[in-house]
């Protein structure tokens, strides 16, 4: 797909994320009922030049909390980048404080992913979807930030409105729409104060879609609640940015990008992913290790690929779906360079907490994003945080995936320096080792040249994970931790 800077214009693309505005809670998807006014048209992030995905883990991966926060960074929107970064840091800080000293199991989890609710020369919008798990269920919320390219200014969703009086008038219109929603909805709780209007965007007709968080104005069993205020009614209430954003949504013309509600391309038939250099190393005769990188692609992935080429090494990249769909060019380069791409779920939520339907959905949409980029479908899955349940094993078996964890953890998300990371890898490496790292971490990427030099000096070759197993091959539903471990003897269920 030809890429454009958003200042030059980019079409918005319809996704099935809308509905009548009332539905059961869904932690992974925002589907309500298709073809209804609350459908929001999201933009294809791959069509925006200079966009990359930032990841914040808070270096909590080995602690009592699970944290994965992803948000976009746009080359031409510094004010928006600053606002998103501040939001991510604030969410992490607040979550840490609220879960301090927690020893709960399953572990508390904070997960944030994103979508582009608008991307045009007139207005840009980033919708952050936050999920929190504190022991019993997921609580979900949304917040949408808007960016005015002409003014280089980032604002919250209320910036679409012309002041407090307009916000009060909008609240009255929303209450009116909620009249027939039943007694479970607390329509009188909707006011022009607080943060009830922190997630708003326009549908293709120019109607203003107002989204409420779980439990915000009704019982938690309702899940997501949204209202679409007709374009004609909302027009007098809009600020200059709001008018431009509304006009942009109406002018949007769908391109050839085919997608569903979270931005993943629709399924296609593709061959299984393999390294184009598989078979060039016989791990039965030489010492092999598999370097693996999680959570990308991100802003440091390109430099890592350069270093791997210089070091004549191949690796396995476990891509997160909502990052893969934003930067398919990096996946294409991985494949061309002889690396292997695996599946790390759509939004990096702990799959062991999910029912089989959610596991299937998360893995399938990520596989489709990878396949859309490279024409091959991944066959390996690395569960986020290495957390595996019997349901996940069963889904992996049924979908044809092998599960891959690791037996050498660099702990590169725990404030170690590049020297620390390299020393850990060299000290723990052994024939058949599966080594876990993150291409989102600066110190990790800096450590790679030293790792390659020192391990090659010890006689190691760097291969993709399946090559560790040679002719035995990897089997669907099995859990693989090391090439020297008899994983193939594990029961399928």
C-alpha cells in the first residue's frame, strides 16, 4: 500500500466496531451490533508515514503485575506524542500504586492498545482502549485524544466542543437518547462535568459517537455503552477543530484496505511461515541457539534488523498484532532477511485468563495481520508473559500452532544495561537454548552486537526456533521451551 503523511490526507476505513450502543462487555473487541450509528471509522495506521508503535511495560514482567501499554508515535505530531506518552506513564504509575504489594493470582494486569479514530490533514485522533484485570473480571475503558495539525495542539475529546455550555448541551442530548435504554442505565448521571465525555469521535455521517466506560453510567453487566448524536444536532456545539474533524469524517472515502473492528486484515489463505534460509544449518552437527524477540515491531526494530544482518544471524520475532498491522514493512523486511515471524497475540493480554473464544480471536487476527504483510501465516505462538492454560493448549492444537516459551530469560525489561543483558545471554547459552529478548528495549538492541560476537566465538550458530528441532519438526498443541528438551513427548491435552 502506498503510504502518505497524514498532512497529505489519508482515507478513513470502515470497521465493524459500532452498534446500537448497548452490548455485553468484550475485553478484546468493541463489536456491538454491525451497521448502526455508533460504528466508528478507523484509519489504516500502515498508510501513515512516520508512525511507529511505542510500548511501555514498566519493567513489571517478572513482578507481581502484568503490564503492556502500547500507543502510536507520529513523526508530525509532537504535541500528540507528548500527550500520549504522559497518559501512558500516568496509567502505569496509578496502576502500580493501586496494586502495590499484591500477591493475587491470576496476577493483576494493565493492558492498553490503540486505534486511529481519524487521520487526515484536518484532524488526527487516537483512541486508547484500556483493560484492567484485578482478580475477577476485566474492566474496560476508552479515551480519545485529538490533534489539530494546523495548530500543532493536542486536546482531549471535549476539545471538539465550543466550551462548557456546548458540553452541557451535549449532555442533555445524550440523556435524551438514553431515555429508552431501560432502568439499568443511569441517564441522570450524565452531566457536563467529570470525565464522562473523554472518548468521542465521528462516524462517516458526521454524527458524534460518545462512548462510556464499563460501569460508568449503568450496571457493569451492560458492558460498553455508546450513543450517536446526529450531525445536525451536534454541529452548533462544535469548536473549530470539531467542525474540521466532522467534515473530515464525512469526506472520508474507503480505500482497498479490508479490515474488521480492531484493524486486522480479514483472513486469507496463506502458506505456513518459514525462514527462507531454513535448512542451511544442521543443528544436529553444530551448536545452535535461537534468539527470539517479543513485543515488536517498534521504533528500534529496524536498527536491530541492521545489526542481525551485520552479524550474519537469524532470529524469531514474536509480533504483537496491533503493532504488526501498523508497520507491515518491518515484517516484510524480517521475512526477506531470513528471520521467522511468530504470533504474540493481538494486544498482549494474558491469554491464560481468557476463554477459548477470546484466545482464538486474538491469535487469528494476529495471524491475519502477519499474513497480510508477508503472504505467510505464522505457526508459532508465544503466549504473553509465558502464561499457558489448558484452554490455550487446546486452542493452539486446533488452530495448528506450536507454543513456544523459553529457557533463557535475559530479564531485559528489568533495568539492566546492555552489558548486563549480553553477559546473561553468554553465561546461560547452551546448545538448543531458546533465548527471550524484546526488540522494544533500547538496551537489548544495544547488546546484540556483543552477544553475536561472543557466542559466535564459542562456536554457536543462530537459527530460527523450528530449526532447533530438525527433522523431528514441531507439532501443534505442544509447548516448547528448549531445543534440548523432549517437548514432543508432552501430551497434546
